């Protein structure tokens, strides 16, 4: 009896704790965070979703539609996550559900270990093959395209800029793709042509779009199949370089462009940090950044994405640059 009461008390305690959080404020914060992570202004989200900017502002300030609370109450009463109510397609197999519930109980270090083990046993990733594919990630204006083209030339590898590949393959400019299909449509093209590159090209230097890290499927494929490098710089330098390229749309469409860019960088930092290497191009010439990157690649041990970073020893094979 005491055990039953203890369990019941714990459940009631969890419900009280959940009710203590204002769900509409939580929703607003989540929308704001995800929007920042994807690098979307409120205006662009309004255009893609059909939700007015005014109502988006209300949602982000914690004043969303009260119907959201009804859905939350249903999910709590059914004892399922809220997203289960919106599940599209067939239900996943029970083994998948049990595996997800098991993973929920793990700590962050344990989750990382579990991911490494899954990649090692089921990823089919060859360490040497992974290191023949170098992918540069980072926000627009960090220098991925310029640095990537020079790196590919030095390593005598093909250089692939994913955005340009999408434009060539579809016959549409990125602006037209976003106008016709929105950001979600662009991300579908991005996933399609990234997979095509990885399936067909054994070696390359690739410059990815800055937002690829916010797409779990594409980013996971990139991390497990390529040696990734986060090319980074300061938010102010990002803006200067974008404006220096003559592209003023970011400023024209959003008067708070720099603040939005800072929020995007803050939201994506943990994702970018999954890269094998980081290189900061702030205040450096292209030549200086290239030499620093080449030196870092020479020192990088050859290992699969499933392996935790070991201490570098003299016996470990290295990049030949």
C-alpha cells in the first residue's frame, strides 16, 4: 500500500510540476527558439505558414490560442507526448517506441555513447572513406565557399557547393525556390541532393548551407559520412561580409537583422559544435585561414563519427595534405 501511495504521489507531483509551467509561454519560447535555429525572420515564417506576423508575435509572447491548452490536457489525460496526437502515417513499431522510451532515461553522456554504438554497429561508415569527404558547416558569411574552393584545390578534390548544386539541378535560383516552396521545400531539395552527393561521390570538399544543422536527418547523415569543419566568425563579421557581397536583402527585409543573426548563432552553437574541427576566420585573411585549416587537418586522427575523440598519438594515421 505504501508503495502504491508513493508512486501515486510521484505522478501527482509530476502533474503539478507540469501545470506550474505556463504552456502558452513554453510554446512561444519554443517557436522563437526553433525560428532562430532555422534562421527565419518572423516575416518569412509568416509567409511560409500563412500565419500573420501579428499573431506570431502573440504566440511568441505566450498569448497563443487557448485551444492549445485543450490539446495539452488531452495528451496528459492519455499519458502520451503532445506530438503523438499529430502523428501522420502508420504508427511506428512497438520496438521503436520502447527504444525511444529507453533512450529518454539516459543522461546526455549516455545518449552520446548510445549514438556512437548505434553508428558503429549499424552505420556502415568506413573511417578512411569518411575522411575523404570534408564538409564545411557554419552561418552564411563565415567563408565556407571561398575557403572550401581553395581547400579543394590544395587537396586536389572536387569542390561542391550544395546551394549551387540545387540551383543547377532544379534550374531555379534559391530565391525562386524559397518563393515557390518556402523553407520546408528548400530543405527537402537539400536533403535529396545531399544524399545524392554522398551516394555518388567518394571524395570532395563540400560547402553546406548554414541551416543544414537544424535538419536532423540531413545533419546526422553529414556528421556520420563526412569529416566536418565548423567555419565560424563573429556576428558582426558575418554581416559585413554579406553586405560586402552586395546582398542587402537581409537588411531590407529585417531591421533587426543583426540581433536575429546573433540569436540564430546562439541557438545553433550546440549543433555546430558537433563538428570534428572548428576554425575561426575572424580578422584573418583567406590565406591565413586556409593554412590553419590545412594544419588542423594534418593533425586530425582518422576515426569514424561513432568513435569518441581519442587522445592523438604518433601512431594514428592522419590526413595527407
